[in-house]
C-alpha cells in the first residue's frame, strides 16, 4: 500500500520554486547580509578610532601648551634676580661681611 507522495510545486507567474534551489539562494543571502554587517561594523570602528585620534590630538595640544607655560613659569621662578630680591626683602638676608666667610680646605 504504498502511496505516492506528490511534491508541491509553487508557480508564481511562470516562475517555479523548487526546494533544492532555495538553499543556495538562502546561503547567498545570508552570506551577503553577513558581509554587509561586517562592512558596517568595520566602518563604525574606523569612525570611532578617528574620534579617539581627534580627542587624543586635542589632549596632546593642551598638554603641550601646559608644558610650555610651566617651563616659562619655572624659568621665571628660578631667575637669580627674583631669588636675590626675595632673600633680601622677605627673608631679611644680607651679603656676608668679610670676616664671616671661613674657607674650609
């Protein structure tokens, strides 16, 4: 009592869909979708890296300006005229008298 099982064939405007032909088409669609997602992901990563580079360049520029400002401040604070003026006026120091200097050999 074997009954023959009939396969259903879908016809749309003369286009016949057979099940074995759908698998390669489905695989191709999935592959194209995966490649598209990979492309979009890589573009997003590149854009994020560009933002990071821009932020770091801004930070480097700011730190460079701070370094220049600090070098100028250090040069001003270490000047001999300023140190001598502070020693004389604020600390009350004077040059030593000739008898106060003792040379140790």
